[in-house]
């Protein structure tokens, strides 16, 4: 994976504020959700 590049993780309609979704891509785990302003957020899925 190249750092500081954009990758498609999900379609916009799949990401909601109601329920985060887990995505595995390029051997890394991520969680996708929308914040309280409706912006899509992607965070590392590692605790």
C-alpha cells in the first residue's frame, strides 16, 4: 500500500452513520462510517 494515496474502500451509499462497516483491503483492516456532519470517515480497524 502506498501511504497518502486514495483507495476505493466502498461506494458512498454503503457508508452510513447508523452502522460502521469493516473493510479489509491491501492486508489491512479499516472501519468506515459517517460522522455527525455526514462526512465519510475511514479509520484503522486495529485496537
